[in-house]
DNA sequence: ACGGTTTCTGAAAGCGCTTTCAGATAGCCA
DNA sequence: TGGCTATCTGAAAGCGCTTTCAGAAACCGT
C-alpha cells in the first residue's frame, strides 16, 4: 500500500472526529473540547492550533455524542393540533425564533385534534430526546402528563390558561364572551356559533361556553340550531352556515371559530342573498392575513400567536437553564373591529 | 437510611436505563436491546420478561445513545425559504408524513430567501446530525454543497428541476409559460407579471423568464413597467399592481407569483374601478385554499406540494436506507382554469 | 447417552464527546 | 535559584445504547 499523507488517505466516508483534530493540533481531545466549547483556561497558542486544525479538517462535532455526554439534546419539541393552521404555524415559527437564538432546535409534530395521536407524537419526541415540550391547550391524555413527569423535562401549554400546568395563553371563554357582548351591545339577540371540532379541544369548547354564558347573562340563549360544529376551513364555514339556516330562523350575527370559517359563512350568506353586515354580522378568530381584505373586512378576535410563541419559547429555555419562571403568562386576545359587524336591521333582532 | 424497594427509592430525577430493565428482567442489556429492537432470536419467556420490565419501569431508550451507537440520527432536516408560506408548510407536512412512517423525525428550518441564512440553518442541522436534507430550489450557497458532500448524507432539492442534483419538482419556466400562452390564446397582448423576491430564488426568476420567452415567441415583449417584483403577501400584491398602473398603460392580464399576490392585485384593481376578468385577467400560483372562493374564483397554477413532499420524503428515506432512487422526479404543475381569466375587452388587447 | 448442530445469551468493546482529577508547567516572590 | 501558588493539560472514566464474538444451553439423531 502506498504511503500517502493523512489528508489524502482519509476515506471520504469517515468524517473527522475530535481525536483527529487533537492529533493534528498536537493536543488531547480534552483540550479540543475545551476550545470548541469556548471554555476559558486554554493557552492562546494551543487554542489557535486547535481552531486551525478543526477548520482544516472541517470538523463538526457529533451531536449525538455531545448530547449523550452532556445530557442535553439542545432540542425542544412542539405538538400542535394542525401544523398547517396559520395560528399554529405562526406560533411554531416564533417559538423557533427564540430557541434558535439560544442554540436550540425545534422539532414540530402534528396531533390532528386527537388525544391519542397527540400522545403518540409527544411520546415519539420524548423518545428522540427533547429538553422541553410545548403543547397546545389544557386537555391531554392522562398518560402524557405521566410520561412528561417521568422524563423530567419542562412542558408548557399554549393558547389557553391552566391552573394545573405552566401555560402561555388567554382565556378563550372570556374573549369569545367579549365578542358576544359586543354583538349584543349592537342590538343582536339571535346570535349563532360555528366552531371547528370541539372534542379534544378545550379552546373551541371554551369559546362556545363563553358565548353561551354571555348570552345567558343577558337573558338570551344559544339555540341548539344556532350552535354548529363543523370541520375547519372555508368549506366548513359554508356548510356550517347552510346547516344553520336549515335549522330555523337565521341568526342576525355569528361568531366563527376561525377566519376561514367566517369567510366560508360570508360566502354562503352572500349566495343566499344575505348582505354582510346588513343582514348578518360576522366575527372570526385569529385575524388571519386575509381578514382585513375580505369584503367587507372581517371583525375578528386577534390571537397574538407570535407573542405566545415567544413567551413559550422563553419560558422553556428559562426552565431548561434552571432559571425561575412565572407559571402563567396571559397574552390576551383582542377584538379587532372591522366592517363585517353592525347593528341588526330594525326589527330583525 | 430506610431500606425501601427499588421502585420507591429510585430518585425521580434519574430515568430508567437499559441496565435497570436488564436487572429487573434478569437478563443482560444485550438481550434488552435485542427485544426492544425486535430482532429475532430471543426466547419467548425472556422476551416476555424484558417487555414487562420495560413496561413497569416506563423505560424509554435514550435517543442520543442510540444514535451514537447506530450512527443513525433518525432525523431529516428541511430548510425552506419561508416556513409560514402555505406551499412550504404543506410540503413540510407531507414530508413529515413519510418520514414519520419510517420512524424518522423532521426538523424544519427557515432560510428567509437568503443564501447565507440558508447556509447557516443547514449547517446547524448538519451539525445536529441529520441523516438527510431537503432544500428548496436549485440555487444555494456553494459552501453548502461542499458541506453536504463532506457530511455524506443524501440531499434532495424540491420545487424546481436540476441537472446537477437529485430533485423533485417541476419546470417553473414551462408552467409559467403555459399560463402566458393561455392568456395569449385568449387574445391578450399586454401581459404583466407581479412576482415575489427573485434574488436567491430560482423559481421566481424562472417563472418570469418563462413568461418573457413565451411572449417573445409570439412577437410580444414583457414591458419593464409590467414586470414588478414585490414582497410576498396580499399587501405586496396591492402595491405591485398599483406600481404597475403608475408605470404606464395597464396590462389586460397579469400573472402573479402567489395567490396572495393575485388576491392583492384583484383588490387593488377593483379599488381602481377595474373589473376582473372584464378589464383584467388574473392568474395566481399555488392554488391556495381560498383561491376557488375569491370573487371571481382565481385561475391559478396548482403546485402539487403534497405530492412533492411525499416524493421527496420517499427519496430521502430510500437513499438513507441504501435503496436505489431516480435522480429527477417531475411532478408537473397544472393550470387550473377559473373565472378570473377571460378574453380581453374588444379593442383593449 | 453422546457428539454435532442450532439457538440463545452475556461480556465487552465500541460510538465520539465532555469532564473530572491529578500531574505538569508556568509564574512569582523572596 | 528555590519553593509555593496559579494555570494548563492529558489520561481516563463515563454517558447509554448496539453489536460482535465466543461460550452456554437446548436440541437432535443414532
């Protein structure tokens, strides 16, 4: 066999390890590690040598080995009901923002509004090894809490408030109630709700409850035929409103679980010859990008997803690093008034 | 100190390891590993014992140790230009679908249409130890290719075609040209383009080029004042169309980089008293959820993001597992005709 | 009952990094 | 220059799993 210099002999399959850097720099792997992790107490010349050797070799520390050794994965998991939903995408993106700054990676997973699936996905993340976990909502599989507790990693819930678990969110019932009160103040008395799936979804459920209670507080009730649960999306909104009309006298105002649903309902209303807001006031949830551009612009409950994400990210990082945190961070939703709401026509209320 | 049974003495901080399971089941860690990884050749009674012990202890294998030992991280990275963009979210979601089935995890990162940022993010993923990498487009930092090569992991590009690198996508120039030809067939002769950022974005660039060439092939040209580059989003679309009108005679048709841009352009057109498609035909890109629900429903180039994601996921898994793959998978985009396009008014062309 | 297989199993050697610990060096003052 | 700190440094011991290898156990036919 020919005697070639190391650089060339090196089979391309094997990437350089700390040992190689150490050899090349004429130091031990301990020193390599010290240099590469910025710990003080390495003489300048050796530090220099290590740096150069690492550079030359294109050395990249093996993440698994590091994780095994430090018992830190430098990763945080997040399980959201629907990874394609605008609000959740935004929260993921903002959590990641914060994590990235702290050197952490976000691993996102999809639970599809199903507690069992959520348990499966979260378990998967836990097995992979994450240093923290973000969940959505306050209702989860009991086993999930047990597993999280056993794993000993911090967890934070988002988008709703909780008295049991650390959380960053808002009071879904209260904010929906606020919308209902606003409609009642305008003079509406027949108010309907079109929500997405409520099963395994405390936010959706709380919103409807909040609305029902707000109505009750003023001597009104949420008629069953005006309380519709459909699948998310524009199509869902159309179907939902159609269904509502089929059920009896039309409401003069509706509150929808998302802006997409509201959009669908508005389309259906128009198709039925109802004008918005003349015949029907519509309120959405989320303040999606398109909400101000609908015709008419949509009144909606703005959920500050980005802020929630930032706060959740900060919370997890802090706990991972052993810093103190507040258990509950409230980032209130906000009713954004636009043109899709107005007083009911005289005599219609 | 009291003599309590192991179960209780166990400090909650330390989670059980294979050794604990082995001890409890009365076998060695080798056997534990064999059982938990489903490898054959373990007698039924021992297998049973291990299973129960693992169950009782709530044992979860340490991912880092496993990764270190098997040299498989069981994770794939994906860097997309904008994690909040519908098309990319969909692709991520469908890649993840496939990965999940194969037991892999997706780690997504955001490049923000910037080659340097993309390099940074991808490097970060590489350092973490992903087993494969998905990128968007065929234009990347040269160092990135070098690092991927050195790391020896498979990479696949998406959303465009490439002769150099494995890819799953479509011919952006050709599909945009198809849209232009369709408009010309309708009789349009003044056709404009509103695209998102083109720098560091081969897809956007290719689309405009494709349109310009299609026009040229019929003796027309893309006037500079009809070639607008703006930021993505509905607002961008409005601004873009406004800018286009300021530049000179209005086009009779426009092709937009996304449906959001098209939506914005339509809003602006209406605000200017132009009717769609009467005075202006509009074509978008992506076939977003809302496209069929706009007024009028939007003609658009449907990009099969989910299929692209599935194919990309399959491609990576196959290569990770050493199975053969095709270098180039074409998943053609499709022109979806709706009501936002029509022949130009007589004499306007 | 016995040698020859075939199956199972455990000891032990990694995987590549971090970190402790003790020894080596350098620095300093008298 | 010698002795005593204050710094640096490397050897080695993990981290928790997988996997090889060789020995033990079980099985078989005669």
